């Protein structure tokens, strides 16, 4: 029996995290927030003083990263060496460093197995940039989410404010645009829909509306 996997890929602030959490909760499935793994690596590298051009050092760190996830209903908590780092990994500085480190092919390879280990009964929802193209090419259902940069900036700003991180819309939109460009242009695992992905434009839709569409696709795919 094959374990079902639903992949949600797309640019920053598009709502992958929210939709992924809803779906995983409803289905009683595991959730992989792959961005959190890349972010935790960036934070650990910064703390250890490992430079972004030290590929060997980054790969060593990636292979031994003392990272764990603790699910507590609404939110998944990210622990780095037993320390809660949910907020620390989402600052604009770490976001930018993350996408630089994530462009290094060897780093991505080092994190591949850790991500695939999340395939466990009774199912998995995986969100990121290359879930459908690289990490889970045989996924049951692949979804690629899109929304205008303006809309994504607003959503990300709201998220940051909820976490007590202050920022302004223009800088958040600029940060996301810069990160998207880097994620789209990198040579390995660039941000793009898999050939067999369903495209879901969420710009003009509420979370509830988008979620209904996603749910219907999941039911059809199972
Ligand atoms: O999804 P999130 O915004 O947390 O991802 C942070 C960064 O991690 C992305 O901008 C991207 O550079 C990198 N990432 C990636 N591949 C993934 C998930 C995230 O390269 N599957």
C-alpha cells in the first residue's frame, strides 16, 4: 500500500503553510514544512559562524542538524538543539540568508533524505518550493500555488505582525520579490510547477475558498 503524499509548492507568502496545516489536521496526516528545515540550517550556520560560501561546512552542518518538530495542534514548533526557534528563523535577515544557502546544490542533496523520511502512515502534506519536482516526484497530488506579489506581501506582513515582528509592507514585498527571484533562477530545484501540478491562483480567494478547492482535488486524487 502506497502512502499518500500531497505537495504544496509556491512562492513566499502564498499561503502554503496555512493550507498545509489545515489539510494535515483534517486528514490526520504528517506535515513537512521544508522551508523550516532550510531556515533552521541558515540560523544554525549564522550562529556557528559558517560563511555562506563555505559549502563543505554547510553540508556538514546540514547532515548533523539537531532539528526536530513538535506538533501542537494549530502550530508546528521548530526546535533546534531543543530550543524553540520559530521566531528566530523567520526574521528578514534569516529569510534572505536561507534562500542564498538553499541555492547550493550540495546543501539541497544533504537535506533530501531528511525530508523523504517524513513519508509515514497514514499520509503526508509537504510544503515548499521543490516538493513536487524533486523531493516527492511520485506524489499523489501536486499543487502549485500562486498569488500576486502585493497580496503575498500583505499576507506575510500579517504573519509577521502576529508573531510580534514589526515590518512595513514595502520592505516585506521587496524581500519576498528578491527571494522569489533567487528561488526561481537557481540552477538546481528552481521554484516552478511540476509538469503534472494543479495550479491554484489564490489572489482573489479567501483561505476557506482556496481550501475547498484543495480538499476537492485531494478527494479526487485519493
Ligand atoms: O517556505 P519558506 O518561506 O519558509 O522558505 C524559505 C526559503 O527556503 C525559500 O525562500 C527558499 O529559498 C528555501 N526553500 C527551498 N526549498 C524548499 C523550501 C524552502 O529552497 N523546499
